[in-house]
């Protein structure tokens, strides 16, 4: 069985037929942004930092603008604006459910982002649950668990399945397997269908971090037999502040309310009766209504565009980027499973003779290129890929504003693409790195 088949045994995104309602790829806001570079010139911004936050799609901006004139609090108002906004908010929930191919009875809980969604689920796990997680995960998937078994980075996809199999077999009581769908460091796709099968064989459930997958590939939770998925709007071409946890209702209905306050309760007196419906139970207070509307609009825009065109253009650009960087002496691409393994539009690399921060600053200040440098909130994984030590100070604050620890050692540069990325952006990055190497 091929790696890609293991990833999605139902149908790969590349093989999916174009939708009858498909339309041209939507534009992003800020495509005409100009930034200052050395010498005082202004150049068009080459945004190659999509894995951190993707720019807003024009249809998303339009949806938010359309909602603003009748913007009001949801669920508890009798006025027209409140009723209309409530309808839009709940429609957004249905849109997100359809976007990830969820089961009809799955919960869709709006959160701030993937980290928020993961922590929400962590608070709902049955007493005594043991979590199995690989050291290749983003910190959002690595850190929230009370009892966790951490597995070493697997040398190949089949080893990931075998390691999960052995770990889950050794655990008594409730258990949860946590895994990414696409690495935020290398972009490599994980065999989530096979891992879900293994989890269920041992009576475990699986949570998939889909933050880096859903902007690039179609996800079908039902076909893959996943229990929970979490993702962020700000990586899906929507503004910051909205994400979602989608999955089975029972744990969510029985877990402690994520926030204690208005909306989470049926009644309050000498005792409190909490909602047993997961959505209100975990969405106390006034929710981020515009964020939910924006997230749903992004889901709609990607679905209407059709995945075939999106995947084809991304694969063309990422192949050009990887080939160009590979042709430069001293540039090393980070990869867990080799050059031929399927991946989304993310490339992390190092440049001999330069720190990651030096490369990123030069690309920005001299060429108008935005990339990310650091450990990408995946410290154990980046250390593994670079072969650096796990010292006590590694990961401590060093002034990097994003917390990625962009220090002088043990870090990498990450270029990531998406809707709005162009061949000129890719070629500019390749030539800029080539120029930097020539100065050594």
C-alpha cells in the first residue's frame, strides 16, 4: 500500500473530480502589498509564510463585511439582528461540519485556534485517559495532556503505525492517539487512515491536528474514520481568532465545561445544571461570531474552487522551490521520510554558514521575502531533524516574538506557500538564497 493510499484510503485529493460549481481560485487580500528593502526601494511582498498565517481571501472579507450591518449577540436575543446573526452563526457550524466531512451527529465547537481546540478536548478526556503522541508534533498536540506516552520520530510511515500499535496495546483504560495530518515543519503527510484503524483496533480514539492539512487538501473525517479533528481559521485564509474542534459528542458532553459562564448552563441556583449539548456547554460567553462567519466563508470558498486546481498549482510551485533549493550548495532541506514522500506546500531548510535568523532577516530586508525562522513550536522534532542536543536551555525564551526560539543554533528557515503564491515569489527566494551563499 502506498503512503498516499494509507493517508486517505477513500480518495486522494488529486483524484477527486472537479466540482460542478468549481470556479477560479479566489484572490487574497494584500496581494499588491509593497514593502521597503535595503536602499529605500519598495518591492512587491513575497509572502512565503503561509504555514504561520495565511492571508485573508477576498470572499472571506466580503462575508464579514456583509454580516457587519446586522451584527449582534447570538442565541439569547429576540431582536431581528440577534436572530439573523444567530442564524448565520449556526449556519457556519453546518458549513464547517460539511467541510471536514463530519458525521451528522458530530459536534462542531468553535474555538480560538487549534491549540485552544486541543486543550478543550484535553479537559474532556475520561478520568485516567492515557494519550499517545509522537515527538514530531506541534506543541499544541504535545503539551496539553495529563498522562502521555511520547513516541520517538518514526523512520518511515510504517514504523509510525507499528509504534502506535505497540504503545496502544500496552495501555489499559481509556486512550487517545494524537497525530498531525501534515507536519508544520516538513509538510509531510502522515498515514492518518492507518493510524485511525490501529487506534480503533485497540479501543482507542484518535485526534488529528489538521491545521496544516485543511488549507491544502480535502479532509473527510467520516471516510478516514477519525474521532476528532482540530484546525485554525488563520491558516485557512480567515482572520485570527477562530478555529474548530469537530468530533464525537459523548466525551465533549460529559467533560467539564471549558469556560464557566453564561450560555453554558441550563439553570443556576444553589446548584448549577450545565448544558449536556457540547456546543453551548463549551462556548460560554459571547462567541466570536464574525470569526465563525469568516471561517465558514473560507471553507465555502475552498470547496467551491475545487481541490484539483488548488493541489495542482501548489504541487507545481513546491516542486520548483524544492528543486531550486536543492541545486544550491550548502542548502539542506529538512525531511523525516525522504524527498519522495507526499507533502503540502511547506519546506524547511538550513543554509551552511548562516543562522536561520540571519537568512530570514536578509530575505526580508534585502529581497522583500517573508519566511519563518526558528523551531516552529515543534522543538523536539526540529532538534531531531537537525541532530542537535536536548539541552535544558533549548527552548527557553530568547527574545523571538513568536516563541519559536529563533536562536543561533538548532533552528531552521521555513518557506510555505498557498493561494496567492506565485512563481515569481518562488524564483525570488531561490535566487536570494543563491546570492547569500555566494557571499560566504
